[in-house]
C-alpha cells in the first residue's frame, strides 16, 4: 500500500508537471504569434513527451511544427507561422543541422538549372509511389493529389 501511494503521488506530480509545461508552451506560442517580425521560432532541445505537447499546442494554435536533431538529447522543435511554412529545401537544411539561407538556396537553384538537374516539379508522385503501387495506381494517386491541391490539401 505504501508503494502504491508513492506511485500515485509520483504520477500526480508528473501530470502536474505536464500541465505546467503545456501552459508555459501555450504562453510562448502565444508570444510567438504576436511577434510580428518572427516567421519561425526554434525551441530548446526537449524530451519526447515535451516535444509532443509542443507539437499539439502549435497545431491547436494553427501553426506548423517540426522536430529536428539526430539524437534524443539534442532534438528540438521549430514552430512556423502558416504563411511562412518551410519549403522542402528549408526543411532539408534544418535536417542537415544547417541554418536556412534563402539567398544561398537561390544560388544553388540557379546552378542546378544549368547543371545536372532538369527543372520540374520538386516531387513527382507517380514516380515516388510507382514501386509501391504499380504505374496505373500511381497515376490515379497523382491525379488525386492534383485534385486535392486545388482544395489546398
């Protein structure tokens, strides 16, 4: 009985800490939304539970959020205002642990157009999923994606 009481007390304490953490994140996200010159905010590294709470708070607030960092100790969350949602290139830079530099990305793009990569859509759903679902189904999936884009999905 004593151990059960201790466990219950620990669980209540953990729950309280999560509630307090969520409140703190709600305040920070609210400040971020009101900060006009800030398109994105990087949070300090945090554990998995804290990251999931922050992702939830961001989603409820109508923001986009992603986690970056390879090992559990250094993973952090970045929150983006919808109108500044990151491009695939921007996300790739963060995944590599680099700062996003739009000017450098533009320079790379210019070099690429003249170089080995032909210009075209950044991802072709037909090719991306052909190996999984065959070419007929891939074409149908791509058509569905095109239709969904028209509705902003």
